[in-house]
């Protein structure tokens, strides 16, 4: 049956990929903030225009406007041009990276934003709750201030979207309004977590991946958070004791901080590749649990890998 076969293989293609999650996107936010803020947009090219939500006149109005901020929310990256914004949702297969104009782009590059030389001094980060981006100083990938640089968006399946959002234009960004608080949001305190979690049922892994409950966690980091909390992925939320609810919150916060710090140290020259080899349980099926030594279990329904330890996750 040709139809079934083809849809199954495309599912596998999508599911076998590593998907960007909150820690990956924090790294992009910090890197692009350091590399691009203070530079004017000088050109916008969309070889795959289907991923763009916006009109050519809206895009033309952004040219020569300097980028003044890069922000992350959930699994979205926002580029700020004064009161106007460009929001990128990479979904499963979209990837953002930097390139030198004239250098070969990766295949399936969908949108290229070219930025001009930086005007004035490099942006000074305020520090911020995440300790900001001192790791970016002097990095190999940092473009010189007087050079042009491209922000390239690649998306083999074109499932992701690039939204142009001029001030005053109402254009819905799929998935944005439904988001719960970010997993690393300083204002998302334990009391708020306790109140939110009672409104959701189902298995813990699905709960953590539900962007309406908490934003930014996907298939990989949900496994890491559950391992850190000592909770099994298929436990029902309703079965959790109060101290387990609290332990899950603590684990989520710790895993986000830990992973962001690890990624800052490990970021490769190409931002399109997610670094995951340092994770403790996700995709580590068959190896020993770093906590108790039990062989890590792994299943991959629909191609999405779930890994956990039967020895120490209850
Ligand atoms: Zn274990």
C-alpha cells in the first residue's frame, strides 16, 4: 500500500530528528542577540516562501531597520525591530543558523535575513536572569562588527513558520496564545506550579510536553526532567503525592539550568545541530543508569524515543 508506506516513512523522517527545545533555543537567543543586535536588516530572501506569513510590503518596511532584541518564548524565537517583530517557530525540522554572505547555504534553506555592519557599539547585555551571554564573547562564530552576516532558516519539511508581525497588524501565530509559562520563567514559582498541575491529567511525559501546561519542553528534556525527579514517564499525574509534585517542579528547574550551562560550553560552530550527547537518560537505552546502574529502558512509539530507568524512576 503505497500511501501508507509513504506516510509512515515521512513520519519516521520527522520523528528521528532531534527537535529544538527550551535549552537549545536559549542558546540561539543568546548567540543571535550577541551577533545580530545593532545591525540593520539589509535584505530578506525567501527561497521557500511557503514558510513565511507576511506580505512583501511588510517585509520591505523592515529593510534598513536595526534589530534591537532577540527573545525566546516557549519554542519561539522573536526578532525585534522597534515596534515590529519577526517570530520564528521552527516546529520539528526548522533550524536557525548564521552564515557569511556568499558562503554555501545548507539545502532546504527557506529564509535568509541579511544584516549589515553593526552601527555604533556592540550591545551591552543587561545581565538578565539567565546570566546572559558572556560565553559568546570572542567565540569563533561571532561575525566581525564591520561585516555582513546572514541569519538562515532551514526547514526540510517546511512545517515551521516565520511570521512577520508589524505593529498594528493582527496575524495569529499558531500555538503562541495557548502557551503556559516558560519552564525557566523566574515568575513561575512552586505555588503556581502546584495550582496549574491539578488542572491537567494523564501521563507525566505527555504533561511535560504539553505546551499549554508549561512551555519549552519536548521529547528529549521531558525524559531528563523525569529521570531527575525519579518519576516514571507513564505515571499518571493523579497518582502523584504532594512531595512528588514538588520534586517534579524542582527537577524541571534544575534540568533547564543544567542543560543551558552545558550547552553554553558545548555549542558547536553550527547552530543547526542540537547537542544532546551529554544527556543522562534520553536515547541512552541499553546503557547503565548514571544514578543506580540499572540498564536504561527505551521505547520509540511513532519514532519518538522515550528512555527511563526502571530501577530508580517510580
Ligand atoms: Zn536508575
